[in-house]
C-alpha cells in the first residue's frame, strides 16, 4: 500500500529542491503527480501514479542531474 501523504511530501521536497537550484528539471511531472494524488481514490490509483513517477525519475536520471539530497528522496520514493 502506498502512503499517499508520504509520497506527496517527498514530491513537494523534490519540487522545492528544484526551485532552490533554479532548475526546471522534473517540475512538470512533480506538479502533475501531486495534482493527481489529490484526486486519488484507491491504492491501485496510487500505485499507478507511483509507477509513472518512478519511470519519469528514470528518464531524468538518464538525461539530467540530481544532487545528493535529491537522490536520497528518490531512493525513498522507489522503495515505497
């Protein structure tokens, strides 16, 4: 079972970190997932959003840059 509140908080933390380093990386996907989490009605929906986020993070990992503190959050997200 995905803890929606915990996932939302981690996404908010990633969003803040992107803004802090004046980087647009991930902001659209983070905002999209957060909006969809607010409407989430079931664990199945939450798992689907988690899967979408993990796939997006893989793409960003391949073509972008994450700082150490962002990596720690990403690892926690993947472990959910």
